[in-house]
C-alpha cells in the first residue's frame, strides 16, 4: 500500500510483521510487531500518521507511523481480508471479512479511545 504522498510503502507478511519502506530507495524504514498470524491487509490513514493492519489472528491494529508503537487493537470474531479508507470521509474505514461481511469503523473514535 502506498502512502498518499507516494514516498513510502507499507507491507504485511506471513510472519506477522508490517514493514514501512522508502518507496524510492527500497530500504526498510521500520518494522511493526504485534500480530500472531498472517497480516492479510494494510492501509495508511488519510494523513499518513496512522497505519492499519488486519490479520488472520482476528485482530485489527492501529499503529503510530512515526514511533512504530501500537495505538489500539480491536479483537474481532472474524479474519480481516482487506482494509480500505473512505476517500471522501477519511476517518471512516471498512474491513472485508472472511465470513463474507463488511464492517465499518470510525478512526477518529478509535483514536480517541486509545488516547484515554
């Protein structure tokens, strides 16, 4: 997944890691650890400050792009197959789930929750 400015890439992998890459040089900027299963989908928030990841460990995680720290973890009853941000409403994102459903989340409410 490319950041909005095209400068960085975000990837997820079978070992449960997310990696942030410099798109021009191809060098790794940072690794993110925390998932216990395959990271099946990754996405940047609209401002690029928050990263989202979904895994077959049935969690959706939010990460601080700058520090690499986990901001929030949402335990789900399904595996996340895909994450997408709504371009018209950048705080809204949706997950496509392994049980053939979609779930909608409000990033601003999740971020507020994690800061309490």
